[in-house]
């Protein structure tokens, strides 16, 4: 997918309202001997003002646990998150980056593939010397993309409705083209229904 062009559009639409998510630190608990679910607590920096949100999740391994935690935290507000599915995961060690030539401190590139409701795939990648950290960061990167895509879609959709009501034909083509780009991310059917219901209540 041409995700770079979509990200550029999202940033243009949202401007200072773009939601930046970055892992600050995390705690992971796994009972290797007895098994059972993994528990992860991740502190996320959100935005440029340094706001920190704590995400807690439980699942099979750190990545699954964080995914469930992020869904619990964001999916109620951003319904399009419920339409995506993680379909691929890979780890590649960049052994030539090792500092001591033993290889254990080499950078690991973690790639994750996400499929949307139309079967389109998106790949996200993070690298780091900590495999767990890189894995957590790539999940956050994916969620950041889909959350901001939905927020941009809502912004443009409302602008399009407003332009139509005001007879601003000069703006209709611009907003229509922007929506056409954003709908490539995933389905916004429920999002549109929610917007219409909210506007009707007003």
C-alpha cells in the first residue's frame, strides 16, 4: 500500500492534532515455568506536550498482551481498529550491527503485517537492540497509524458535509479526493453511522 502518501495526507489534515504515540518504558511479567498469560504495562507518550498514558494488557506473549491493552484503550473510541487483523510477524537480526562481535547485542528488525477489512495489507517495522522493545513499538506504530487515519477521515468527512451544505463546489472535489485516499486504510461504515447519529441528535 502507498502508506507514505496517506500518512502525509493525515498529517496535513490533522496538523497539530496528530496523535503521536511513543513507548517510554514497560514492565513485562511472564511465568515461564507454569505458563499462563503474559502481563504487560506500557507507558506511552502521547503528543508533544509530554502527556503519558498507561496501557495494561494480557495475552499470549508481550506483543499480544499490548495489542489487547491498546484495543481496550482505543477501540471504543476508534471503531475502525476492530476491522483490522495482524496477519504477519517476522524478526531479522542485523548481525553486522553488533558492537562486541558476539552478536547478542545486534539490532533486531521487527516487521508486522496488518490486513484491513478489504484485504489490503500494510507493513510496519521497528528496529532496536531490545527485541521486546522493538516488538512493542511496532504494535504501537500500527495503532497510531489507524487511529490517526480514522481521525483524519472524520475531519474530512465533516468538512465535506459542511461544504456541500454551504454550496462550496470549489471544496467538494478536494475533500472527495482526500476521502478516497483515506478509505484505502480500512472500512469507516460504522464511523459514518456514528457521525450521522450524532449530528441527528443535535
